[in-house]
């Protein structure tokens, strides 16, 4: 049984296109490396109703993890923690551990101790009642973890450097354990001079023979003039040796079928 992970990216800037959602793509890669499987990536605006609805919908699907990024800072539109509390029917509370984390961050930056813990700064230490604060080694706002049924919810900052650091230290080991030894294996091959529509039946045949191997074509050139296609072979397995052999065998078969005479594959042109 796979370790299922959903990602929830929060921020108007993502939906406006002002900011590329690098957090989601990076975290998805890391989850896959650790043996987990990202089943959904959702992006919503800085709107409490939208965040609440997204969190509640995710909880209904019962993934092992929900990882949110963005919206845990000191400004008025940082409302992720309030939304998570509301969606899980909890109160917000000022957490002493989180307060200490925020205070220590400012003490490291301003050794003269002139920074006061104002209301916006304490906002970053106000978390859902059942949550625990997680140290943010490179930023101000602590991350947060809470358990809702079978789903562990992690709320991370939107700043990529902070999100990556916290993920590596506090989430990756948990996913690795939960994945129970599952490993992700992949190989890429390049195919030139063959149209994707010609490769389609070959991919189908390969998958039928090796159903555990996922095969996906990625066109990089023009279909008619100069087809250049990258083909991705991947699988998640608890037996890496056997898995690698399956991928190698699938690739070998795939390459052999490409070299077969056209009469066996049919015309290389799509019918008009």
C-alpha cells in the first residue's frame, strides 16, 4: 500500500502567475524519492473559505500526508493556520514553544534585544490547538504539524529555502518510514525520427507485458518534421534489484519494437 501525499499551495501570486510554483515541483520530487506518491497538487488563493474547503476535501480523501506551503507569516493575508484550525474544528492558541522559536530568531538577528514581540510577530506563533510547532532553522515563522485521523498535516512557509530546509529535516524521514522500504526507480531514453503517434501502440504493448512499469512519452520536437521524444520508464518497488531488471527488460523490448519493419507497426503517418 503506497504512502499517499497531497500538496496544497497557497497564495494569490501563484494564481496570478507572478510566482512560479517551485515549491510544489520540488516537494513532489522529494516525496517520490522517499518512496511516497503525490496523488494531488492543489493551488488556492489567500482566501480563508478556499483554504478551508481545500483542506476539508483533502481530509475526506484520507491521504497519509497533507503538506501546505505559504500563508503562515505575519501579514493580514497569511491565514493558513486559521483556515486549518477552522477546517479541523479547533481553536487557535498562542503556543509557548512557537513563541520561543520566533523570539530566538529575532535574537539571532538583533543581538541588542531591541525587537519587541508585536501582535503580527506573535501571529506566527498562534497555531491550532492540537498542533505542535516545528523549528524553522532559516526563517522566522515556525512550521506546524497536526494529526487529523490518518492524515498528518504539515504547514510550511512559502519561502522556498525555508520550505526545503524544513521538509528535509522534519518531513522526509517520516515519509521514508511510512513508505516501508518502497523505492522509486526511473530511466529515460531518447527516440529520434519516430512520431509519438507511432510510438503509442508500442507503449501500450510494453505496458501490457510489464504492467508494473509506467511508460510515458514526452515530445520535444515537431510531430511531422523532426520528432524528438523522451520516453520515461519508472516504477515504485520494495525490491530495487527486481525492479531495475523489469525496467531494463521493458526498455529492451520497447527498443526492439521500434526497430521492427513498418509493415508490423502500420503506417508511420496518421490517417487523414
